[in-house]
C-alpha cells in the first residue's frame, strides 16, 4: 500500500514508533487490525477533543514498561516475522493465551 504523508509527520511517527520498537509499517498494520476489531476507529473522533474521553480497557503502563514488554515479546521488531505474526504475539501476551477473536 502506498500513501502520501507530510514529511514532518512521517519523521515524527518514525521516531515515535522506533522508540517503541516498531516500524511504521507494523504500527499501521496494528492500527488497521484494531480498527477491524472495533469495527471503527479504535479511539474517539470528535470536532473538539476536549469533550472526548478515552478510557483504555487496561491501565496504561509507563513507556519504559511498554518498551520492555515489546522487546520481551519480539526480541527485536526488525526480525523476519510478518506484521500478522507480531500482532498475534501481542494479542496472545495481552490475553495470557486465552482465545480472543479480532
């Protein structure tokens, strides 16, 4: 899939996802998978974000804990697994092995 994105936005996204141990491609794939699971966008979209309240299903761990968990799951995200395999590993870890339909 090809798409155009502002170079500054892409640079910021690359930096963010690299910091999280993800490629931009893996992050986009995760976003698409979650959108399919939610049957919509996986976050609130409204004209004025000050009225939006997003309550995650689980308390959000610190950035350091998230980074360590991602690295523990995948070792290095720059391996040869497909994005689907990476998402499956994340879901398997999140659900502690319980079967969850996405």
